[in-house]
């Protein structure tokens, strides 16, 4: 019995989104750390470590915020995720990639925040919300219009936490190639 083209297309898109989402999540970071530590000096004082933690947090949270706004919030507000909308499939694929990228960057920002006590304290209540974001692609595919809204809310809460800890976050839209690298 032949499989309809639509099912094949959806299966292909889902597998691409899942692969893109897992590409940046796993792996051995020790080789990355060794190469980066060899090329740049490590901070020696506690104050330097805290400064670098805030800087890395701002960069990672900014990329997550930019990806979320560009490829999830804007299309959601334009109605691109509604069933029957023109360009829905492409918008869902981009949103899935952006969601995986933003989730990965938020987890990195969360890890960076641990280097600064004030930032760690401000971000601690958001841990459960950040973890809940990994289900975004499937929620969007199923027509859950609240999924994009919840992603936007978490991003805004992370930005507010950074602001309150003295690390203001500005949106930085990653390129499409950065999204696929995760």
C-alpha cells in the first residue's frame, strides 16, 4: 500500500527537526573545552569568572531570544502556524529548528548563570519552564497556538532575570546556518 506524499513529507520534516535538536545537545564537550582553553587564557580571579559568566549568559540568552522572536513569535502572530495557512509547513520547520536552537542556547545560558551567584539566583525559578520548552515542535505541529506564546513568555522571563542581575539581554538573530548547526 503506497504511503501518501504528505505523510512522507511530515515524517521527513519531523526527523530533520529532531536531528537538528539533538545535534547540539549531546556529545563530549571535553575536547571543545581543551581546544578553547588552549587558545584563550582562563580567568584567574573570582571576579573575572563572574564577569565571563555574565558575558556568556548574555550572548547565549540573546541568541535564544533572537531566534525565538524571528522564527517563532513573528510567524505565530502572522498566523503562519494555523492549519491551512500559506507556508505553514516551512514556518513549522523553521520554528522547529529555531525552537531546538533556542532551547540549546537557553540551557547553555542556564549553565553560564551558575558562574555568577546573583544571576544563578535570578534564573533558578525558570528551570522548569526552560525544560518544558523541548516539546515545542510537536505542540506546534498539533496546532497548539499557546506553544509559541509560552516560548515567548519564558524568553521574556529570562531577559527580566538577566536585567535584574545586571546582565541585560538583547535579541541577536542567528543566521539560518547557525540554526542548523544548533
